[in-house]
């Protein structure tokens, strides 16, 4: 999620710089005004569209994090709390995978379910993995496999119920 926010700020800065250059071009009107104005307008439009897409991804990522059914901490960075006092280490940043009925957030990649014609079709929970099959109704399904140690019976029942209630998909538990 943090990478998405940094990317959005970068796109916003690039859009502002291009807009300022376009304004300067309109004021000074150099000899090849038409070419530069067309080039800057195209670049600005592209940056603006990328910014809008990134903001939508940030919104979707926040919804996924807020309603996460499963959180897999794939990597956690640690920092020393107080090196002089020897208090040990504390988690600084979690590069986790969040799974909800809206989709999956893997660092900066957002995979949406049940939106825009993309549906979660099947969830398979194995001993050391969880498989998600998703896609449009008329297309071959796409697959995501995450390493996931099978939880206890109570947690597994809660995960199955959440997916069944929110998406209508009943996860298949492999023995």
C-alpha cells in the first residue's frame, strides 16, 4: 500500500510539472508552439489517467485491508527499538498479503474480486497453500496461489463462513 501512495505522489508531482510547463508554453508561445503544446497535453493527460487509476487502486487496497479475512505477513522489517537500552527489536513495516471478499492486496498489486465483471469463482485451502480462482464469467479463470499454513478448526470455519457470506463461494478444504 505504501508503494501505491508514493507512486500516486510521484504522478501528482509529474502532472503539476507538466501543467506548469503547458502554462509557460501558452504564455511564451515559442516558434514550434503547436508541437510542444500537443506533446505536453498528451503527457499531462496520460499522467492524469495514471493518477486516477492509482487513486482507485489505493481506495480498493484500503477496502481490502479494512475487511481482510486473511492476513499473511510474508515479510516483516524490524528496527531496533532503543539500541542503547537493549529493548530488542520492534516491527517497522509489514509487507503482507491481505485477502478479503473484495480482492487481494500483495504489496503494491491489487487484484479485485466481484467488481467490474471479475468474480471470485473458487477458493481452495490446502495444508500449506490457499488457491484463488477468479475471472470474468466467459473467460478462463486466473489463479493465485499463496503459501498459507492451514489454520485451526475455529479460524478455518470463520474463514469459510466469511467467504460464503460475502461472495457466495464456499472454500474447498483439501485434506
